[in-house]
C-alpha cells in the first residue's frame, strides 16, 4: 500500500513518474508480489489507469492480467478487477464516450483500431476464450457481469473468429444460455446483448441457441416486461429473435411447431384509445411487425410460409393486425409497417385473402378495407411510403387469387356497377386517369395485377366502357389507355399504361385483335420506336417495342391488314429489325428494372424512381427472347411452325386424354380395392361377433341347465312338500292349457252360430220365393230345383246342429274337468298352508325360479334374433363382396381394353413420327438445317449397309 501511495498521488520532492513508468511498476508488482492483497491493489490501480492510458495498459499489462485470471480464481475481487481492466482496453465504446470536448479530439484516429488489435492478441490463444467462458459460469456478480461484458466486446471486435472458438468449445453455447435464467436483471439483459452478437450471421450457433429453449425464455422476458409497452429490454429480445429466425428455415419451422406464433398475438393488443405512443413503444411494435414478416417472407420456402400464414389466421394474429390497420391514432410509420405485414401474411394464402376481403373499416356506412386502402393509394396528399405499402398490400391480395381478381374486375363491368358507393374498380379508374402521375402508375400496376395470369378476366375487361365527357359516346377502357398514351403525358404515366397494356395483351389473342382494330395504335407505336429520343424516352421506346412484339406474337391473323407478316414487314421498313431488337433491350438493361426484379415489395427511394413492377419484370424476361425470334421468322416458317404446333398439340391432347383415362381407371381400381378391404374387414368383424354371440348363448344355456339342476336338488331337499308342490305346478300348467282350449272352443261355437243364423236367413228367403212361384212348367221345374236345394240346405243345417251339440258336450265336459282341478287346488291349499314356513319358502323359490326361467328364455330369444340379424348382415356383405368382385373383373376387362387402346396409340404415335420425319425432310429440302439423333442414326445405318454391300460383292 505504501508503494501505491507513492505511485498514485503521495507527496514527493522529486519529479513525478510518467504514466508508462507507473504502469510498468504496477505490472511488475502484479507479476512479482507474493501477497494477494498487493496484487489485488496493483490490478485495481491498472483498472483506474486503463481508461486514460488504454494503449500502455493493453501493451504492458494484458499478459499479466490473463495470468491473474488463470492463477487467482479463488479471489473474486481480483478476477473482477482484471476483467474490468481487459474490458476497458478492448472495448471501443468507452473511447467514444470520453471524446467530448477535450484536447484529445486531435489524437490520431488509429485508436479506433486498438480494440480490434487487442482482441486479436487476446484470442490468439483459444484457451483465453475458454477460460472466459468458465468465468462466466461463476455466480458471483463481480465475476460474471464483467465476464459477460468482456465477451460481448470480443464478439463485437472479432465476431466470426470468437464465434468459431465458442462453437468448438465443449458446451460453450449452453453455458451462455444460462445467462437468460439469471435472476439479476443486469446480467440477464447483458446476456441478451451477448447472444445478439453471438448469433449474428452464424446459422450453426443460431440452431444451437434455438434448441436450448431460447424462444421460450425470450418470450417470457418480453411478457414480463410488458410486451410492446416494455422498455429497451424488449427491443433487445426482439433483435435477438430476429437474428435467430431470419433466413434460418430450421429455426422458423421449430418456432412454428413449438406454437410460439400463438404467443405473438398479445403483442398487438394495443387497445382502442391508442394513447401514449412513446418512442420506445413505436420501436418495439415496429420490431414485432418485422418479426412477423420474417416468418412469412416471400423469400422463405413456399411450404414454410404457407404453414405460418395458416397458423397466424387460426390463432387470431391476422385479425389483430387488421384491427390495428383500421384503428385511428396509429403513428404513420407503424401503420405503414402494419400494412406491409398484413400484405405478406395474406400473400398467396386463399384463406387469409378471403378473410381480408371481408374486413370492413369502422365507418358509417361500413366500407371494405380494400376500398379504404385504395382511397389512400390514389390520394396524392398521403405519404409516399404509405402509398407504396397500400400498393404492395393490393398486389399481395391478388397474388394467386383468381377469386379476388374476379371481384375487382366485376366492379368495373356494366352489369355490376353500383352507384350508391365507391368501388375498388372505380377508384382504380379514377387513379388511372387523374392528373397525378404517381396515382396513374399505381392504378395501372394494380389493375395489371388484377389481370395477371387470368385470360378470362382479360376478355371481360374489354367490355368496360368509360364516359369521357357529356354528349360524347363512351369509349372502351383499352381505347382510353391508348388515347392517353398518344397525348404525350409524363414518362411515369406512360410507363404505367404501357405495362398495363402489355400485361393485358399477353396471352390473349382477343385483346390483341381489339388493340389492332384501332388504326391509330400501330402507327403510334412504330413512330415512338423509330424516333431517336433522349435517355428518359428510351424506356418508353423499349416498352412500345415490347407491346408491338406482343401484338405480333399473340396475333391470330383475324385482321387482314394486321397479320403477323404485314406487321413484320412494317417493322422492317420503318424501324429495322436490328433497331427494333435494340430498343426492346432497353428495358432489361435499365437500372430501375434490375432493382424491381430483386423482390416483390415496391421499395423506391423517391417517386421518380417508381418505374417497374416486380411481376412485370418476370413478364419481360419471359417474352423478350420469344419476340426476338418471332421477328426474324418468315411467313413460311410461321406456317410450318403453326402446323407443327397444331400437330404436336393434337398429339399431346391424345396422350393427355389416355393418361387421364388410365389415371381415372387406376383411381377407380384403388377405390374398389379399398372397398373390398373394408368389406373384408367388416366381414371378419361380423364373423367374430357371431362367434362371440354363439359362445354367449352357449354360456346362457349352461347357466340355464345348471339352474334346472339346482332346482331339482332343492325339490329333493324339501321332501315333505315337494310332491304337492310339483303336482300343483303341473296342475297349474294343465289348467292354463284347458283354459286356452276352452277359449278356442268358445270361438268355434260362436262361429258356428253365425253360420247357423246365415243358413236360417237363407231358408226363410227360399220359403218366400217358393210362395211367389206360378204353376207353369218352368216354375214347377224351378220349384223342384229349389226344393232340392232346400232339402240340401236342411241336411247341412242338421249336420251343423249335431256338430254344435257335440261341441257343447265337449265344452261342458271341459268345464267339469276345470271345476275338478279347481277343487283339487283348493284342497291342496290347506295342506300347503299347514306346512308353515316351509310352504312359504317353497312358493317364493318357485316364483323366483319361474322369473329366472322367463328372463333366460327372453335372453335366449333376443340372442337368437340378434344371431339371425347378424347372419342376414353377413349374407348381405357376402353378396356385396361378390358384386364387387364382378365389378373388379369388369374393370380388369376395361384395363385390358385400355391396354389395347394404348397399343393403338403407339401405332398412332409411330404414324405421327413418320409425319414428323416427313416434315423434317421438307424443311431440309427448303434449305433449313435440321440435325437430330434420327439423322445421325440413319446415316450410320446407311454406312453399315454400304459396307455390307461391298463385302457381298467381294
């Protein structure tokens, strides 16, 4: 300590030592002192000097400080001082803070490189970084916190090298992940900053950190800090999440599969009042929106993007974003980023696009969100970035969405125009023909996206009629676009209209015919292309050449004056083919074209640079080559090419048809196989059920037999009254039978009485008829026959009466027997009553047994019915299987027939090949060079034939 007083500020009569000398003495003290206290004081003194004398301390003391870290780990205080000193030497942050208004502003700028140089010296020995990782594991605050800061500074200075050392270190990344679980917020927050630097541009470390449960911990921290209302810690966590997810498909999939997308929804619950938008909240929400865009970026694999989009819809995240979109009081930059985020969440996802189409703005009356956004896009008073965002949103809404495209175009058609409210189509037309060139360009591009890859809508849009002025007839939308082009408007407006026309006419021969039907269009295009204009007009010239080339390539020759050959001759005379191709190449060589081709989102530094659309660059790339070839082809080549195309199309159609038939038959076979397998399994299940039911019936029979045996034993045990009980049981059964027979005889007796009354009435009728008859011969004969009939009826009557008497005798006899049995029952009752408790028990046993027997009989009956139903079901399934087998055999026959048809197809293909070879021979005769494998093989075969002939001659 006395040494330090002399060094650090004690009074001295001699000259004061310089800073370098003091540092040298302190370094010697650290190296040579045996007392821990002396070394600790020396290191503390170096720490205090390290900010002012950074270079000297770094050069002289770094080796000694590293040695202290290796040897004095038992003392946390000296380790903390050493780590702080190394941090002051390596970090450039302190240098920037201290350069205020002091005289040291004029020092050489080389001090900025000191941190990088000292870091390189420190990590030259990889053991130093490993040692630092070990110290970071210490729980002592005075060791862990300086260690985290020092490691963060090393990563800032030499990131890739330090990352590689940590990656190869055993459990290196896992040690650092423990910092997020530290209860001390200072260490936890600095741990987040450390992981930010560690995960920059290193996919391997990003994956390790993600699988170390980083997502769960970071989302917990964001929730604890208050989501978007949190402080800078939330910002740091969001930046770390971006590092982990951006351009890392594996981590994105892990984030989605872990259901972490659902935890993002509360971030965007900003409330209805939207008051208190602090700068930190705006920053946090901006980063949250960017994180959503990372998951659904168009540059991600389509499958991963689609799954994230669906997850965002199902968890309500898209709905929450649309709420912010339609809310009031949202800052402009947050609103712009929200529009961009919603755009990419719905891009190419039909379910999300349908939901977005149903969103209404909270206005009176409610308006669709799309209409409200388009109103902002065509409003020149809105910020430029906001208008670009709305255009991007509209493009994403229409991307691969034919339903949405049809809805937009339908608002322009005459039959669906509603004058009560403003529609999307009316807004687009208004923007297309406004005085603002930016609105013209945005509306043209938006309308072009409504026609993208949809030939049906291109034809329907030809029906749109516009009223230009009062008293004049309406003109078509196509004609109005060409009229504005010819009026010489601004370059941006003309470029937008030309892009719209090129998209409209491409792959639509009817639209090309309508365009060429106006006699002023072709002269205007040729005039624009032929002129030698400045650089600004070169882009317009290139687009005019592209439009004219589309009119040639997709021309169906329906207009005699504008056939393909005549348009080519016109180009040759007025422009020149080489000049035309050169003007066409102006598009792809333009700098703004290259920028637009990079990504779908329209991002421009200024409105003047807004010239090309991303989807249009794809169209140019597709058509530029084919148009160049089409210009140089002759009419005969065109005809031959068309014939070959038709032939190939027919051939392809035939092949496609048979492929479709075979595919359908294969599908039917698979379905029938599945049905057979299903029915077979059902049959097996039913057979198993029948077997089970049979076994159950057998069990019930066994139980019934067992009960009968037990009943017999009980009757033997009660020997004193068993005979009477059995007799009574038998008598009861006989009495019931006799009663039933008695009822039957009564019914028969009543029936015979009815018949007897009928006979009596018949006899009375015969008697009355006999009295009325005359004395003629015919009447006498009739009376004789009637008498005979009467006698026969009387005989039958006597027989019936005798039967009734016999039946009444039997009934009386049965009644007597019934009375006797009743008397015997009454006689048996006193006997049973005298037996006391034994008779009561026997009667109860009898009732219980009879009840059980009845239950068993009912169960047996039910089981037998169920068995019969199962047998019927089995028979029906067997018949179904037989029917399916018949169908299978029929299908096999059809497959055999289809194979025969395939053989016929092969024969047809051979004929087509012969026709193609004949066409190629014709092309060769016309002087067109044609080389293919067939020619080579035929040449080789000819050589072999000639050699064979020569040998035969020899």
